[in-house]
């Protein structure tokens, strides 16, 4: 079955609107980091937050009054993708739409508030209004209600590669009695989340993110959402997807990333949209790309968008789809002077071919890939 991307939407630290954020990426714009204070330990962590202006077109709905930030991000991105798809294809019957929500850390802010009340004052003090937002599938429920989706609704939990796994799952669902599948991935930033990644020694204290540096210098977490509507026709074709594979250690990550790239026919691709984020991921991706597609330029948006974790995979897909349509990629930013991987490779820019491979390696032992082409 030939599947396509009919519509896209995203909420990012650089704002919303696919074309508007794409232009900012081409200009090399960067968001301003916010310091998130840890009230327990007194430390602060930098993160890239979504500006309030990015949610100006968020629909008004009773479900969203007390919804978590992650649910509001997802709702804004999902409705934007559906709106663009209707501009391309005409009116879409929401009863013929399946929904897959890709998530990594869940609604951290509401979960923290709920369990803090339990610990501080006992179970009776915890508001039942907060509890639904602690559940991983709450955003999918909100989005389905908002859009009137009555078809299959799933929540897929994983790491930063979960968005690509969700696209693969959408391919399976499109073989059933649905005409469309809305795939959404989202993330929210909070000091508790930042503290966890800091304890794993994955963060750097302040921007910029420097991909492919040796040794790795750490990432800056971010928040937002990305969404695509998978359909049987549209401007961008989904050529290949992969359900994701696991790796045991960093050495195996490089090997399996290479295997995935070969399965995606990367040697014939115009470019690679990488998930390099300033962590150990970078060395594995650099080794795999060098062995499989040395002539293809690679690009990562993490210096401009941060490490979006649950949202990051869908951001990569949207960037690849834009690159397919415009035959170009933004320039790489903040490549360290000691990054030999990029000193010997063609830089992003104008692309002579149209096929783009997306490689997403998560921090929790999962990785996936897909390939897009012009529709």
C-alpha cells in the first residue's frame, strides 16, 4: 500500500506553523533557554520552552481547561495537521481517522503535583481532577474527543525514537477499516524531568547544543509537539518505515543504526535527518552514516529546537518532509571544531535527489528509521 503525509503541524520552541518554523530553521534562529529551578535541591536547569504565542490557535474545548501542557501541545499540533490535510484533500470524516499518540515521559507537571499532595498531606488531599493527567493515554483521550475521532486510538510509550515507531504502527492500521491515521508526539519540560536527565549525565548546563562533538557535551531538553496525518495520497510519500529495534549498549547502537540505514537504502538518499543531540547518540550515528552513506549530507535540528524527546521523532519527520518538498536542508549549527565527522562530509543545502532518510536513536535503547520521497 502506498501511504503519504497529507498534513503536518508542530508546536516548537521556535513557534508554530510548519512553514514559519521552517523559515526560522533556514535562517538559523535559536530559542532562548529558560532556567527551571529545582525547589528541592536549589539547582536550575536550562530548557527550551514553547512560547505562549505558539498556542494562540489552540481550539477552545472543555477538555482542555485543566489539561496538562503536553495535552495542549498535542491538541494544537494535531488540529493543525488535520487542517492542512483538509486543505490538500478536502473534508475529512473524523470517524474514518485512527489516532496514535507517541509519548515518552508523560505529563510530568501534573504527575508531580498529584503525588506531592499525596506525600505531603495524605491520599485524601490529592485532587481527583489532577489524576487523569498523570495517565500516559490522557493526551490521546483529549485529542480524540476534541477532533471527534471514534476510530482506533492508541498510545505508544517509548524514548526519543517513539515517533517513528508510531508512524510504522500507522502503516499497519491503514490496512484496516480506516482511511487516515493521525500520529502525534509530544513532550513537556519541567525541572523534575531535567533533573533526571542531569543525573544520567546527559545534560549540559547551558546552550548551545554541539552535535557530534568528541567527547559529547550534553543536550538541552525542550518541549512541544509534532503531528502528521497519514493518508493514501498527499504531497509526501512514506516509502519505508521500521517498527524499531533495541540495542544493549553503545557499541551495538552503532551496529544496529548501520543495519537500519542499509534497510532504508540510505546510499541512494539525498540526505539524512539525524537525531544527534550532543550525547553518546552522536558517535553511533556518525559511525553508521559514515559506513553507509558518506556522500549524503546529514542534518540535526537539535541546536535550534532542543532535544524534544517524545516530540523529537515527529519533528524529524516534518523536517524531512519539508526537505523533500523544497529540495534543501538548513545549515548545521554549532558543529564543534573538533568534530571530524562533519569536517569530511558535504554540508546540508540544496539537494539533487528527493529521498530523505530519518534516523532516530533514543536514549533508552530504542532506535528506528523511515524514508520519505516526493508524493
